[in-house]
């Protein structure tokens, strides 16, 4: 019974996206959804893989090109880029951006705060486009 529950455990959207991105990064070039499905062990339905790839495309994490009647997919973002996109989406959904950012920064540990200051101090991070 416990083994059946283990097999039927639902994975979250973020976990599935990470698995699909990892598979695409291992590909030697653009990969089809069928290739991704096989690479992940074949336990995901083809339609699920297509749904995940489409969501990743909307997030800018993958690109696609025509390959016959289908598409070939390429990773355009790594796991860090996808996490940053999720963080921006959360920030964009809040009305008081300053309060959210202030709360985030004050919650950082000393090492992360130092790293953030270094990143913000790099050339090109002056807020001017």
C-alpha cells in the first residue's frame, strides 16, 4: 500500500518543470517532447510533457522550432533563471513592491546580503537602461 502511494505521489508543477529543463539541458541539440518524455522514464503522459513545455515557453525558459509536424525544444534558461522568473512574478503580483523587497532583503542572512550588495554594485546594475 505504501509503495502504491509512493508511485502515485503527485509532483508539483515546479518539480516537473525542473525535470523537463534538466532533460533539455542534457540534449545535444533541440529535442522533441517524445524525447523528453523518454528521458524522464516515460512515466509522464505525452500531453503532460507538452503542457509543461508550453508553460516553460510562456515563461521564456525554453524556445521551440518547427520539426516536421511537431516542435523541437531547447532550454533557454537554467534553474536559476526559472527561479528568478517565479520571484519576479510574485513581486509583480503585489501592490507594495517596496514593502515586499524590504521584507525580502531584511530576511536575508549575512552571506546572502553581502552577495546581493556585490551583485547590485556590478557595472550595468545601476538601474539605467
